[in-house]
C-alpha cells in the first residue's frame, strides 16, 4: 500500500504545480457554491488509482474494455474542465464509455432490457455525481463512505480484486486533504466526479449481478434520493431538467441557508454510512422500512425548510 500512497502523493503534488502554472482554476459563476477561484482537476487521481493496479498486480488484458472506458470518460471530462465542449461530444463519449462498461459485464447476454436499464441507471449516476464537486468535501467523503462499505462487502462476495478498492480509497484520502477544507485548495473537477461515478457504477453493478439483489444500488441511496427528488420537483415546476441548476437540497443548505460545506458533507456521509449498516446487516424488510422512512424524512425536511411555493411553484 505504501507504493500506491507514494505514487498518488507525488502525482497530486506534480499536478498541483502544473495546474497553477497553466492556471487551471474553477472560476465561480452564478451557479457555483463557492466564491473563490480554486484549482480544478484534482480528481485526476481517481482514474489513475483505478487503472494502475491492473497493470501492476492484475491481468489487465481481461479488463481492457473497462480500462478503455474509464480512459475515454476521464479524457473528455478533463478537456471539459479546461474548456467548454459541446454536449453532443460529451454525451457521445460518455455513452461509449458506459457501453464498454456494460460490454465488460456482458449485460447484453443476460437480457436486452437489463442492458437498457443499466445504461440509463449509470448515465443517471454520472450526471448526478457531477453536481457534488461544488460542495467542499462532499464528492470525496461520500465516495469514501461508499468504497469503505464496498470493501467490507467485497470480503464476502469477492466482486472485484480488493486492491482496486484499496487503491481508490488511498487516492480519495490524499485528495480529501486538499478538498475537505472550508476553503478548498483543489476541486476534483469533472474528471474526478465523472470517473469516480463511473467506477462506483461498475463495482455496484458487479455486486448486484453477483448477489442477484438490486438492493446494493442503495449504497448510493442518500445522494440518489436527493437527485431523484430534485428531478421530480423540477418536473413539477415545469423546468427543463437538462438545464444546469443549483436546486439540490445540499445546494440549498449551503447557498441559501449558509450552512458550512463540511457540515453538510458530513451529514450526508453520516446518513449514508448509517443506512449502509442497515443495508449490510439487516433484513430486506428492515431495509425497505428504513429507506421509506428516509424518503419521508427527506420530503418533510425539504418542505419545512424551503417552503411549498419555492419547491412546487417557482425556484429562484
């Protein structure tokens, strides 16, 4: 593990100075949840942490379609961090990367319907995950909670080589040193948020297939609830759901209620970690009751804090 730690530490140090030299800053705009120019693209660590173990300890040729997929989606995301690219180019390469992931899992041989559902689900996770980078600590900490839970579950199900998860956890801890701060030194950028969403989609889908149980998608249940809930509210308000916005609940808490970013990130992580305990150790009935209770609590809290008119009629 020391080898990977040193490699990723050196990588982020080198990238830090390169990003400063080439002025790779995330500049705040009207949708931003921050006000200071911050170095962007620190999430370059995540695809590296995923790919490197394949070439050092594993038989990389068995995962070639997956490696190509994560490479494609990381490159287009990094380019998007540097300069805006067309939605067509971005969506096209994202779609190719997702198809490569599903091809590796041979989903199409199971059922064409499973393939379509999996494609839509992963695409949704990628888009949803991309919003989190604007809140200091949320992207990295939430991913760390999910991967830590997967590391525990993987001991029983042997879904992926353990080194893959450990390598990613190391990269997240190093990144969080720069990001889990009131004034973040660096954001993960699209390359980080999209790539980690892609990687988590792969591992969770592998787990679902191996255990024949859809419940494992709830390892992303808290953030998924916020994302789906926000989409439903935007549809009710007759907004264009494909247009950029900042109406997720965590964005409301930081932007309007002025609650500290790190506190909001910690709350999301604590709730997800608590639910993961139920997901792993309790019965399906207890899981269902707990998640429906979480949905109810989420709905009541949003309505109480944001108000009926703001949520269902017009969101300024």
